[in-house]
């Protein structure tokens, strides 16, 4: 796809749509199935009420297994089949108030965002104090990252940012998050053939999340900064107070007696 005449604002949306299409491929489905299993293990023990999922598409949800009561999506554009629990908003300027969400899931959002720093700041802004942030991103230090460098066909996911998990961890530390750690997952070969995917599945059983060579990483972090306290309303200095006359007060007391 030629992108020379595409504006910076339109390009992330195009890449996002390409990634949505890629997740329907053989390799994409295998990766997504693995991610859902990993994410389920990460979020099943979290609690709260509001959950915001900011990711590839509402067609590929990854956070449905959580126990949080109100789940919704933040999506960049309107589509006919959008669920009712959707907010149309750019990830760099989310149309939500401060400190209202208990869990934010960024499913490859930093990989295709036009400004990943700003997207991360917005996720931090809408999170409550002690709220949790789960980030899923492609790992540049893997066979998948090598294929991205060598690939001549620059379509998603090979034309996306592969941001190091350690770099994202540094960003989170600057935003006053407590990071539980960076874990690596999915050691299958980046080949879109089911037979090869099946034959390399044993790697996922041999290598664990501490070996930093998986196709993607997950970061679970907790917001440590306090929530914003709304200012109390200011009382008027000159309040108009109407007092009862003394005679009336006495009459009232007499009536009570």
C-alpha cells in the first residue's frame, strides 16, 4: 500500500484496519488465541467496575473474561456493527473524565498509535488511583522482530512499531506506575502456514514467559498517583439571609409549648 500521500492522522487508522484483517489469517488466529489465554490469566483476579479496552477492533475482544461489571470499547471511528458499549474517540485524546476507569487494556495500541507517549498518558489519566493497566505489544527482540526488519511486504503487522517492553516499562515508571514486570509470550515461528505453526508449538511448552524472545510481551502495571480531588463549591461571601422577627420567634415558641 502506498502511504506517501496519506496524512499522519489517517495512517494509524489504516494500519489498525490492516491488523484487524491480519488477525483473521492462520498466523493471526493462532497469536490471538494465545493472547486471550495469557490475558485471561492476567485479569481474572483484578477487581473494579469500569473496564476500557483500547485495541485492534471490537471484533477481537481480549478482556471479556474479567469480573469487572461494565466493559466498553474505545474506538477511533464509527462502524455499522459497533456494540452499544462503544466510545468513538482517538486513543491520544480519550473522551472520558479523569480517574474513572478501574482497568485499561491496550491491545497493540502503542504499536499503531501516531503518538504512543500520548496514548500512554491518556490511559494513565482516565485510570483511577490503584487502577490497573495491561499492555500487549509486539516484541522487537524476537524472530517476529527479525521478520519485520527483513520483510519487503510492509503491511500489518510488519509495518508497525515494535516497541521494546523495557522501554514501555521506563515510560510507566515516569508516570508513577508500579510495574509487576515484563513477560514474553508465543514462541511460534512467524510463518502463515498451519503445518509449520503446529510443528513449532512445542516451543511454547519449553520456553516460559521469562525468556524475552516471544512474539509479544505483556505488562501489568498499577497506577500509584492519587486521584484528582474536585474543588468544593465556593460559598458566596454576601449570602442573602432572611431572619425572622423576634416577635414572630416568640410566637413560634409559644405555639410549640
